[in-house]
C-alpha cells in the first residue's frame, strides 16, 4: 500500500510538471517583440545585430556557446541588465572579476555590435538587448532561423559588483536542491531548470570545474560513483591530476559545437560533465524531464519558452536604467 501511494504521488507530480510545460510562455512585463521597430527608435537594430553576429559566428563556431553563457551569467546576477559587460573601475571589482566569470568570452563581439548600432542609432539600443539578441542569433546561426523569440525594451544597469555573483549564479558543483532554490528565486520552474541546463550541449569547460569528480570526490582519492566509469576514465586522460588550468573538455560528449538534445542522452547515460548535470537525475521529476528532452522537438520547444522567461529576469524598462553608449563603462 505504501509503495502504491508513493507511486501515485510521483505520477501526480509528473502530471503537474508536464502540464506546466505546456502552458503558454510568460511575456516579461515591459518587454515587447520588435521594440525598436515598433517605437521607431531604431527599426533596423535587430537586423544589424543578426548580420554582425552571423558574420562572426561564420568565422568562429565557438561563439554560440560563449555569448549564450555571457547572457546566462548576466541574467542570473542582477537581472538581464548587461551588468556583466561592465569593466572594473578602480578598486571596485565588477562581476567580470568573479571566478565563475573569468573564463567568459565573446565580449569583443558585443563591443563591435554596439559600435555599429550606435553609429546607426545613437543612444537608442541598450547593451542588454544587444546581448540577448546576439546570444539567440549566435546559437541560431547553423539553423538559419531564430530558435527562440527575444522580446526587447530592456535598459542597462549601472552597477556591477563582484559580491553579487556568489549565491546567485548556478554552480557546476551544485546539488539539485541548490539549483532549484536559485532558479525559483529567479521565477523559473523545474522545466526551465532542466531545459536551460541543456545549454551545456555546446561549449567547453575547464578541468577544474569537474576534476574533483575524477580524483577526490569525497576527499579520499575516489571518483564520483554517479559518473559513468568509462567516461570518467576518458576524462582522466584529458585532465590528469593535477590538471592544467588551460585544458578544456567539451561539455557534451561528441557534440561540442552542435546545439541539439544530445546533452540529455549523455546525462541519462551518466555522462553529465558537472555535478550539476548529474544532479538532474537525483530528483524524480527532473529525471523524467531529462528523458522527455531527449526528443529534439520537446527540448527545443521548452528551451525557447525558458529563454523568454530567463530573458525577462528583473529587467529594467521604461524610466528605470539607462542606455550605455559603451557597454564596458557607465555613461
């Protein structure tokens, strides 16, 4: 009887999760489609962003993962306000100087886009919108169509503090409870958590982000038992102990440059690179969603919804915020 009730409760929770995934996407307050065209402030802004981004990605396929990661790291800290783009001034360290952000890249692409957009429409297009659009366009380039909508109308923040990063940004070392807590605080649910984790289907990671799983998981020189033994053996050939800090490994085995649903197959096969990836299998509801997202259609559909929600976290709109002339410095 106890087993029956337990299975019944699990089934009920999964029904709620699936139902939630099928709800219409939430439109963040204050953001609209084609803001710069609708308001006639810079009708060709989105076209300019796409042209420059696609030209850059055509020459460097790694930019999709890089710019998408910058967008993530921006939104989870102070909301999607481009605070991640601000450089340190004097002794006040910005978000860029936080350890999780030291390996970010692609800033020069955002700088170039901003320069071209400023030439066309001075003081009209925010760095926050440019980053959100460029992240979408960089990932979408191989498909020659946008993979998700980007609502626009964000303003830029003028505060960027290294102290704001810790506790707000999901860590590769996080367990499921920690991940869920961080996502919930940002207005994101379990479907968003799993779908957005799917961004790990592209890009690379430095060995330090997962080497403890290979060599000293519990402090006794052991490996993480949740990691597939063959995969762990392969990773040890790539990241010997002690690891070279400059060495990187693809986050998704055999699919580092291709945005697809293979990440979920890897996670289900206990080949998630990070503890945070493996954590998705430790919760019954998220483990079920991992299974579901092995279908490309299911993953792409939810990822698009979740990116719209993430892109609306704590945005500055209307009279709030500013439009920075240079994304790296305050006006």
